[in-house]
C-alpha cells in the first residue's frame, strides 16, 4: 500500500466522523487512541527501534507492517495539528462547518503538492 492511500484512509475517517456529528475533541481522542495502538504494536517488536523507524523515509522501511504503522501515526499526528488549528481559527470560519474547513486544508495540501510538481513560473 502506498503512502497516499494510507493518508487518505485517515482523512476519510475524519470526514466520516464529522458527517456522523462527532465533535473535534472526540475525533482527536480517536486519533490519539489510534496513534497509541499503532505505537504499541510497533513497540512489541523487539527487533526495531520506534524512534529510528519514525525518522526513516517511507521507502526505506523494509517491513510493510512497520511502514504502514509509522505512516498512519505520522498522518494522525499531522491531522491532530490541523484540528487544533481549526479550533484556534474557528472565528475566521464561522460561516463554514468544521468538515468544510478540513476539506479546505486537504485542498491546500493538494495545491502545494501540485505546485512542487508543476512550479509556477
């Protein structure tokens, strides 16, 4: 499974939670539980160092389960920061739902990645 599909799984779960009426706090709690579960799973393997794996590039992690887990953890942590940002800036987006603001964040990321591929001249 490639990195973008793993990231999309986390994002879909967040959007689904918004659609089901969950608060940002409960979504953040769910993400923290997922991070803890993946961290514990990776930590059970005595042959690897979690921090070393965390700092390793996606392509350079040989074990597929570890690669998946580390990528999932990183995306959850990134989304926790994004959800904190939404809470912090909620007054600027008073006419929009949290779900729409989250989708704007996703859109911004897609634009940024596209600009790296096709830089503006």
